[in-house]
C-alpha cells in the first residue's frame, strides 16, 4: 500500500474524479430538456423535414463518442499514467464548454457547430470517464473501494437526472447558459486536478494497437450510427431498419468487431485485453452492467415522453412548461440512487458485491413491473413510489458491481479494464435508446394513424390534411412530445388552425385532445418496453449472483500466494 493511500490523498482523488464524472453525466442529459430553447435560439424547427438528424446528433453524438473512446483512453492510462490522461480530459471539457457557450451562428451552421463541439466535449468526457475509476482504485485499499467507487458511481448516475433539472431551469432564461454552467465547474476541476492528482498506479509500457483501435472504433461507430438512423423513418417505412445504409452499418460494424476480437488475440500489446474475461467476477460484472444499462438507458426517454406528452398536460400543465416539470417529477428516482448507492457501497466492502447487486436488479425488475401495471393517467404518489424503488434498486446494484469489477483487475490493467467496463455501459445506453424507441414506435404505428384521422376530422380538419398528418412517422409525434411543443399545433401549422372554427382549434390544441389520442397506443408500447426492461434486469440479477463470492486481485493481498487472484 502506498503512502498516498494512508494520507488524505485518497479523498482528494475521490473528490476530483467524482466531480469529473458528475459534470460528464450532467452534460449527457442536460440537452434533453433544453432542446426546444436551443432550437428556438438557432431559429430552426427540429420537426421540419431534414432537421431530425440535427436533433438526434445533438442528443446522441456525445454518447457515441464517449462509448467509442473510453477503452483506448483507458489503455493509454495504463501505459502513460492515469492522471496524465485524466487531466487533459478536464482541460478539453472546459475549452469545449466555452466554445459551446459562445455559439453565435444560427440555422444549420449553428446546429453543426454545436454537434462538432459536443463531439469534442465527448472526447474530454471519455478521458475523464476512462480513468476516474482506475485512479480511485489505485488510491484506496480494497476494503474501502466499495464506498469510494459507490460514491463515484452514484454521482455519475445521479448526474444524468440532475442534468434534466439544470437544463430545464437554465434554458428558458438563456439557452447559452446550458453550456456556460459547466465552465466554472470544469475550470475549477482542471486546476485542482493538475495541482493535486498524482499517479500512484502501476504502469505497463507498450506499443499502441493501431489495428485494434481502428477496427474497434470504426466498428462501434458504425453500429451506433446505424442504431441512431434506424429509429428514423426511411422511404415509406415508419423506421429505418430496412435502409441499406443502416443495414450496412450494423452488419459491417459487427464484422469489424469480430475482426477486432481476432486481432486482439494476436498482437503483442492489445488494446482490449480479452484475457480479462477469464476472471469470472470481471465477466459477470460487465454482463450485469450491460444489461442494467439496457434496461435503464431508454427508460429516461420513455418516462419523459409519458410525462410531457400525456400526464402533465392532462393535469393542467402547459406544453411549454412540461420539460422542466418532467425533470422535477422524476426526482424520486435520483433520491433512490442517492440513498441506496453509498449504503450498498459501504456494506459491499464488508459482505461482498453479490447479495446487493443481485437484490438491486430484482428490485429494479419489480419497479418496472409496477410501472407497467399503472394506467397511463396514473396517480402520482404511486408513480413516485415506483421511481423511488427503481432508484433504490439501481443504486443497490451500481456501487457494489463497479467495485467488484475494479477489485478483480490486476493493478496494471485497471485503466483498460475500467475503459472496457465503461464502453459496455455507454454503448448499452445508445443501444437501449434504439430498442425502446423502436418498441414504442411499433406500438404507436398500429393504432395511432386511425385514431388521429377520426379525431381530427371530427373537429373540422379536412380529410386530406388529417390523412397526411396521420401518415407522418410516429417518431415525429414522439419528438414533439419530447421537445415540449404543443404537438397538434406544431404538426397542423397555423394556416390549418386559423381556417377551423375557434372552438375546434382550441380543443385540438388544448390539454386533453392529444393526450387522449396518444394514450391507448402509447400504453401498448409501454407494456412491451417495460417487459424488455424486466427481462434485462432479471438476467442481470442472474449474472450478478453467478459472479461468485468476494473476489479481490492479489495485488492488494500480499500475504496470499495465489499466482493470479484470491477469493475471500
């Protein structure tokens, strides 16, 4: 054990890396609520034909970049020092946040600038995410890592929900503040990191695996881009899964990742250490983390659409105010994380990860069942209880699972192992969004068009206009709900509304017509989506149970003579 482990340095390392993870995850969700104000500032209609790509890439580009780069940056951390790679991450994040906050262009040029700078911000985020867990693991002894990594992990997951609140509060005041708010925090973190963090881990010099980096990066980007465009309409289809470019991206990406796996078994200094999967605790923990992220990732989008498109308007909230209130009404989930995460981290240091991570996934599955059993126009106390239960379940799981993964790694593989684990989690988030959106769109496509035609024509909308609107892809309806727009007002347009009797126009754009229209097909999609989440959580619980008893690599247990790892 190093001197820094006995001193206050470990708390400095935990505080700084937790701040880094928090700012990265806040920025992963901060745009979700702020997008309507951002597009108004850019003088663009995100629902206009051709503009949906800008909308998707503003949301997804940041996630795609962090998912692709964390393994490479973790490997570089093992080679050159984790702090040496972590510190530039804070600096890049700070500079990109400044450049985002001074955006002066409008229209397509402004949207492309924001997307480009979000990609650069994602590079900084990937440097922070790839090395934070390894820095903490280096600084803390094995019997305290559950608490330390638990606090770090909970801050990261809570950040994705806090981003909703921050974006909802700042965007109506001035949309540039959504990006400017990160500047003082990341600037403070940058200066603090450069002055206080030191490398305490074991370095393993080696060459850079160029072929591995290329095949992995291009393959994963192809799959994630394919998923992003797969949820958009193509030709006469509601979604783009038959688009030749989407199919080429998905199939080509899988082929490249298969080639990458083969390359990693042949090169002298691989980027992705396949041999780490021989460690059962590492493999089981990553499988569980992947499945938990699949169940959780798209949930945020579904709950926001549920609140913004149906429940909040039905209860008197204006469509324009629903983004902020959706974030506020989801706070019980964050509270659950904050309660359960640190407690499970402390207890897992004493009793091991298996009971807490397994129970956490079972509790999360029960919370999804509870949500699926609710009516679309639910009672909020019951909804808040289900969200709180979900947060407790995910919090019980996340901290012990992350600590168990990091404890199982040899000291000189903590960077790449952390990057591998983060890659599974981030890629699963993007994949989950594609899965949940596809399930929801499939549910809407079967019954929404007919309901929309009959509802619109009964209130004076010409049949041709009603059929044209019903023929729009359901993703446009989902995006209208997600953005907090008045859906019927946005989709019909002012000319059609002005030609209608005022009573019909008022009813169609009021608080009851659209929620009542979308509720039955939306509920069908909810059942399927929550069923998928339940299955993912139960399989994750099984993987967590099969991880075995407490498992710590022998770097920290010098009195044992096992050549690789010890179980205790």
